[in-house]
C-alpha cells in the first residue's frame, strides 16, 4: 500500500518505464494520485469541484498500454474543453457547462493513451489574473508556502504538479499564465510559439495571444507532451502548418557555443535582489557548461504591459460577448415584476455571472475599441506591438536564445496584490512580451529564496525555436538538483 | 484620459453588463489609474509604423466547401438554461 502512495511523485517518463517493465499498472498510478489528492488538496486546493465528483474513485477509460502515454493521467485547466466533463473557466457564468466536444489537444492526448483527469484544475476566472485569486472557487495555495499564491492564471495546474497531485498538466498562457505559476511553484512550464498548438477547444481569452502548453516536473516530460499536443489543426485557422520535430531529440546535454542574450531592461529596479542573484548564478552555470552570454537591449520592454492590457482586454471583450445566458451556463433570474426583455437578461446575467476582474477587463476592452478611442488606444497598441516584435527579431539575428527572470519576485502572499489591479498587472512584465511577439518561452526552476520559495529562469527563442529552449533548459536542469526537490506538505 | 461615471455607464451598456452603484464607483477610480498608466504609449511616435493585428504571416485561411459532421440539435441544446423544442428559449425582444 505505501509503495502505491509514492508513485505520484515520479515523472511521467519514469512511470511509463515502470509500466513497460510491468512493475506497476496505470490503475496503481491513479490510486496513488487519488490518495495524494485526498491528503493534500484540502490544503492546496489545486482542483475545483472535487467534492461534486465521484469520478475520482472510478476507473478512467481503460488505457491501451501499446499507446505512448500508457494511460498516465493528465490534469487539465478549467478552460480547456473536455467532452462530458465540466469546463467552467472557474467562473459563475459558465456553471454546469459540459462541452459537447473535446479540444484538439484532448483528442490528441487520448489518441496517445493519456487518461484525462475528469476534475479540472483551478484558474483565475477566464484566465484573467496572475495569482489564481480571481477564481469563482477561491484561490489555490502554493504548496511551498500555503499562505502564498501559486501564481496565475494556471495556478491550479502548477500547484498540482508541484504537490505531486498530478503527474502532468496542461495550462494556457496569454501573458505568462503558464510560466509565472511554473516559476512560483518550482515546476517546468512552456508557452509554445503562437500557432504551434491548436487553440480549438481552448475557451478564448485573447485570440492573438493565447496558447495551450505543458506544466511538468521536468524538461523530458515537457518535451514528451509537446510532441503530442503540437501540430497543425484545420479546426484552428491560426494554427501553423509547420512540421513537429521530435522534441525529445532536442534533449542534448550540451550548450557549447550557444549564444545567450541578456536584456538589460529585465534587470533594473523592481527585480527582487534574491531573484536577480539566482538568475545570474544560473546564467553563470550555463557559461561554465560552455555557453556564451552578452548583454542585449529590448528597448520597448517598458511599453509591453500597457500594450498588452489594451490588446488583451480588447480581444477579451470580444471573446466574452458570447457569455450572455442564452446557450450555456448561468442565466440571471428575472426579478422584476414587469417582464424584462432580452437585453435586461444579458445585462443582469453578465453583471451577476462575471467576477470583478472579468468585468474590469471587459469594460476596459470595450472602451479602448469604442468610437473615438479606437485610434488612440487600440490602433496605437498594435503599432507598438510591431516595435516589440521587432526588438526580438533583431536580437535573434545574432543570439540563439534570451534569458531573463520569469517574474520580478517569488510568490507573493494571498491578498497582497489583489486590491490593486495595476500592481498585479505590473508583475507580468517579464512574461508578457513573448505573447505579444508570438515567440516560445519556457520557465525552468533555478533555485529558492531564503524563505524557501521557488524562482524560475525564463528562456526565450525565435518562433518555432522550442528545440533551443529544450536544449538549454535540459542542460541546465541536468546539472542542477532543483527539479528533484519537493515541498513539505 | 478621463473616464467619468457617465462614460463608464455608457461603456458598460455597450458591454451589456449591469453595474451596481458601488461597482461603478470603484471601477471608475481603477480604470482612471489604468488609463493613466496606459497613456505612457503616447511617448512613442507611431506615425510611420504598421500595426500588428496578427503575429503570423497567414491570411485568408479557407477550407473546402464540403459539409462535414456538426453538432446535432440535441448536443447543441444540452447546456441550454431554457430549451423550447429545438430552440434556446429567451425573454422577448422588445421592439
């Protein structure tokens, strides 16, 4: 019995090996996970609607042990459609929604033998947030310090992986929502190149910025997942028809001659000194391993946050127009004596169904697109986006990758930033530009603060440069022990 | 750029969101701060720059005009808060 409990602590690739050797069955893995969730999730709250579900104790679909993932369970963020399993974006307005179809990534995972965990992971409502405090179901707690946030918006997925309540997880990243929680929780998180992974079935926040990506315990698991979820999809008109390489082959333990650019704008005031030290030590480590680094400039970095909060909110206001009480989810009760009309229903449903941050962003987005303001805000932001992308294009002409801290600080306390939206937005400063430029970006653990909170190293590459990310991150990871450390829960 | 309460009410109306008086009050202050911050973008001369509305160089993605499987009416109506026959039931639209 105690042998089973430990199975949840392994990586997917280790478990696949054990299944292959017939040392364990995938039911053993599921039992271990269920046990761990029962023990730990009342404290971490990585999962939502847990008590509603009896599915936790039931067998998942019988895994085909001939398929690559051998029935390994994977946990899914609440904004990715899973047929027949509630998908609510952690919002009241989508309560009870059971999608009639699977997202393309879910279909691909099933085809490769993954067992889709029926209970979803917690997130900021509609992915609006950097702390998972905006969830309708309340916040997730960082497994490394339960009084701290896990980051957001994929905080549930990151915390679940960190706490060994999940073997593998999927999240989504629009402005850092995979990478920042990965950094705060001490796990690996990747935002693929825009168009690399299909968005079909991802409930949209900002259509030109969103990507689904993996949250895993190590780089090998991340590469393995990317092999499965990547690829052109005719159901997503923004997916790109570029061949998917075997990302496992990129796991080469060698960075000799790799040229790393260190952007000076990411190392100014506002960066916590402990984070700065750990990141600089990581860069020095890579230099010891044979890479070269040099300072570069991404001159328009200071404009990234304002550009993002115009474009992302504008796109969100459009994407969230569909939540109106008509086809799915919550519909406000008509409380007026006289019969109210359709527009009243929309207004009341959206007023009651959306949380505070959702309303704030939708209204801001509507404003920047409205007549008289469109040019001054939205159009201007699109132009500055061009400049931001151009900054990266120039650097990648000479450098193989760019390295920065993932976040200016380690995990902050629950409640610390939630009352000040602008303060919260500014914490996205290092992750946001990658979404604006459409480039791939990965966060890998690079140490702990004195208080024991994880810190993440962010690596950026040119479009479709995931292999470079994996190579650099793998080399770093295999020459450090961060990925072997576990929180004491 | 000022966003007074009247503008805020108007924009909320466009977004079909009913805000309570306390929300209006709070939001007005917060949006004011955010817009002031966003005004930073005025520092840049963007006159000769092309906007990036889409990060990938792909245009006019089309498909074959062939019909394929789609959701059945039952599937599409599965989550309906109110269903009437094969329709989503809604309050009347006042002309």
